[in-house]
C-alpha cells in the first residue's frame, strides 16, 4: 500500500525545491565575458561589409544588439582602455596616450573590474585589457598573458619580458629579425595552427577558465583581450587565403580631405616602426598598401575564428544561458583613409568602433543607430549585473534602455579627444578644434557633414553656410566639456 500522505509530502517538498531553485536562478548574478579587441574597425559582415569573413562575430550580433554609432573617447589603446574601465573621459592631464597607467592618472578611481570583484565576482584578466600588464593588478583575481610569467633568460619582470615578445613572429627569419632589431616586418603569413600565435594561446586559456568557472559558486567577469588585428598583422595562412589579393581595394578617400588644415594631418609613427615600411617622409606604395589591407583582413578573420571557439565552449558548458557577452574595440583604425594609417587621428575611421552586447533574456535583438560612447560601458554593466556601490561620478550613462528598445534615440553628441584636438560628434556632424594652452585660440578646425560626406573628404568649417553650425558646436565644446579641454593644472605633467 502506498502511503498517500507521504507521497503528497514528497511532492510538496519537490515543488518547493523547484520553486526555490527557480527563485535562486531568477536572482542569480549573470556572468560577463568581455571580448576586448585592439584596433578593430566596424568592418565586419554584421556591419554590412560582405567582403569580410566574420561568421562568428556575425552570429554573436544576431543574438544580441549591435550598435552602429559607437565611438571611443580617445583613439589610442592605453588611454581608451583606461577611460572605458574607469568610466571617465580623458582630460588634458588624464588618459593622454598609449603609455597611460590608470594607477598613475586616476589612482583613486574605482575601476570596473574592481567593482565586479567587490561584488563577489571572480575576475580574470586574460590577454590585453589594461595596456600595461602591471597596471592595477589588484583589480583582478588573476592576470595572465601568454609567456609573460614564464621564466626568461634575462630575469626580466613579467611586464618587461612581455614587451620584448608580444609581436610574436613564428617564421624563423622574422623572429630573428625581431630579436636583432626590435622591429620586424609589418605582417606575417605562417603555416601554423590557430593555437600557435599569442591570441590562440590566450583563447585556449579562456576556454580552460570557462571549464573551471563552470563548477564555481561565484559569478565571473572573464576577459579575452585579443592583440589582433593590431600590428604586426600576423595570422595563420588559412585566414589569408579567405581573401583574393586582386579583390582588395584601396580606399577612395586615401588623400587628405579638401581644405583640411595641415595642423590636423597627424601622421602615425606606429606603422613606420616595421622593417618593410618606408620612413615617415616617404609614401607607402599602393602595392604595400594592398598587402597591409590584405593582412589586416586576415587578422580579423583569425580573431573571428578564435571567438567562435570561445562561444562554442560557452555553449557546450551551458554557460551561455546566464552570461552577458560584450564585444568591443578600444578604437577604430585607418587603412590609408585620408592618407593615414593606424589610429590617433580625429577622423571617424579612428574613433568609430564595433559594439555588440548579447545578454540573457534580452527582450529584443537587432541593431541600434543610437549614438553611444565607450564611457557608457561602465554604467551599462553596473545596471545589467546589479552591481552595488558604483561611483557616483561616472561620465557615461547606461545604454540598457537602448538594448530593450532599439528605436530609442541615444546621445545628441559625444566627445573624442586626440592629442590636443577635440571632436564633437553628432549623428550628422563631426566638428574638431585643435587647441593650444590658450583654449580661446583655435589653432585649426574641421567640420564634416556626414549627411552628404560620410567619408569626410571635404572640410566645410570655413564655408559661410556652415557658420552657425560651427558657432554652435564651438560653444558646446567650450561649455559642456570645459573640464576636458582646460589646460593642465600647475604641476601636473600629463
């Protein structure tokens, strides 16, 4: 005979446990996986650039929200990363260049990883997150980069050892050239597996971390900081083979813009550091430019394949159901647009970035044309993850409302700073002023009307029909962003 009362009791207990598990799941903190790119332009299949092979990033975009008007706040890696991870915009004495250390420029800032850690998250920095390996190391439970913590023959500190090998040539001749000159070629096509280069090793580490974190009782903030597609453009041969050289096109706007002031034509010295690139006073030939663009595309496809591996592991472990995935780049990149290479210019090609957010239980998927900036990422993650004790003073604002309704409009303008050039970007216009210590004196200026000139081929700042726009954007820059453009305080070097 069945004991009906006992069975009823068991069923009631099971029902209660199911309800309890459901409640716990509902209040469970989401994990975060940050895919942090270096020098990645929004030139991807999901951004309607069909010539690029990026199926895995495209698949991520299809599961989330893609932002088509996302901008960095300074187009150079060290400063941009510091800005995004502190939620603070650059000023004349803070976050100035690639050499930026957060612990020097903003020692009292509560950084985003620090806040995650204080909220009970396991925080792991894999690859390049802060520019410097030894910047704010206590923000993390673990900091890791391939080779960096291995014993080395010179007995160097991890950060110094990393600086001596991050260019990661696998061809023996290139590796020897790098060792002898501390330079090496600007790209490499090697018959190696995806796991051979530094980004491949980092990807393997991220997947091992996911396996360990699966059994953890804590939520995690896990990063995958890719070097590619940063120079040198090194990628396994199979990714080069996805592109036909004959189909590689040079940009049509590969000359300085019409009426662009000389003072705003800022050359990049970065690309000139490589042995196969002529000095700064010589033009890079069309043949070499084609090879560089081909190489850049290959590294984009390489990173895409690595991201595919990470996303497959996330799904295999059933972690995708409670993990927010963010893909973002520290800034854009010039591939000869305006006759310029690399970043750190005031042009949109330097400042516009891909931004994709895929979150569990996201109400809608698709794309948003709203204007957002990288300082918005801090308050966004605070809201998505329900983090406590976030700083009161953050320069960005949460874009969670844009995730829930892609028709919502974003900001009317964002600020982008490069050297002493300051850009106000609106949906229609990009207005830049080059300022000296006397900020009332404009040394040079440029205005591009994106409604008729998306490629920024003609500076219209001095045309009468745009004078009211210039006056309005000038007034905005010198009022709302006065703190950012003000001269450095006495005694402050940066």
